[in-house]
C-alpha cells in the first residue's frame, strides 16, 4: 500500500504565497514522475505541474512563472511553491505519483484546499 499525504493548503490573499507538500509512504519501489493537479468547484480536475525523477519540470501555462515544483527523493516528497496567487487559483490541490519499475501505478493524495481571496 502507498499513501500520499498533502499539507500546506489554506487561505491567502491575492498576491500571496503558499507552499504545498506531499509525502509518499508505504510499499514504494521507485517513484518516477510526481505532479500536482487541481480541481475548482464545478470544474474538471486539471494538471498543474510535473517533475520527473531526474528533476526536469513542466508547467501548465496558467501557472508558468508563478509556481515552482520540486522534490526531495530522499524523503519521497514533492513540493509546490505558489507565488503571486490569484483568486482563479482557488481549488483543491491533489498530488500524484507514478510508482513502479516495469509497471507504473498512479497514486493520489486526498487533496488540500487552497483559497485565494481578492
């Protein structure tokens, strides 16, 4: 069993910053890509950012230049630093990890609420 536990969400004013963390634990063979997704009320879940095991990153256009994804492989943890937050960033943020050597399985955290007030 693998568990992903997110933390760091909360309420912040527009222009502010937050840092989300997501720690993986349990029967972990190898963590490959790790990422963040978000789901706003009434909308579908959307991809935010991904970081590969080696550190290469990709971002959605809507967050590029404002959000930074990073990871600590020694702690099986992924982070999302969010700067210059906007009300439209309000959502439940979920972390994702693809785990396995020859066959990958997707694992998800329970989500953490981020609310940006105008």
